[in-house]
C-alpha cells in the first residue's frame, strides 16, 4: 500500500472529526468548510481505492483480496452516509454523527494497513 496516502487520510479525517466535534460543542450545524474537507478526504479515498486495487493485482503477497477490497469500498462509503445523516439532522447531533463517521476512517485505514502488511 501507499503509506503516505494512508497516513494523510488518517490525519485529514481526524482533523475533520475535530472540526465536527467543535461544531457540535458550539451547537452548530455542519458547514461548507467541513463538507469541503470531507470532499478532499473522499477524493483521496477514491485514489486509495484505485491504487490499492492496482497494487493488489500486481503483488505476490498473501493478502486477502476480498477483505482488502471490502475495506477500501467501505471506507469510501462511510463519509457520504455520515454527511447525509448530518445534513438530515438539524441539531448538534448531526455534527456529532459526522464526527463518528470521521473517526471510522482512521480505524479502517489502520485495518487496511494491517491487512496489507501481515
């Protein structure tokens, strides 16, 4: 796997999580700045999906392909679902739900890294 992209995704999603927690603490809805940051993370996740599949096809490592691709696709779907939930919820808990979705990304990224390295 391309480690710099993985660690950049971890850092960006944790930054988005902190932003969402601050908005929730201030009792505010999510804003365009946070959605823009999520868009950057989503584009990076899409790039990781493509790079991950290309590297999986070209490797001779003993990597569980279905699990690896499943985690890649799952990571790609988490933020849009969290953002839709946050937009539908008009209270501070919309930002809280988005913060949880942003926290899921580093967990999935670390699991992807473990699957690739093991």
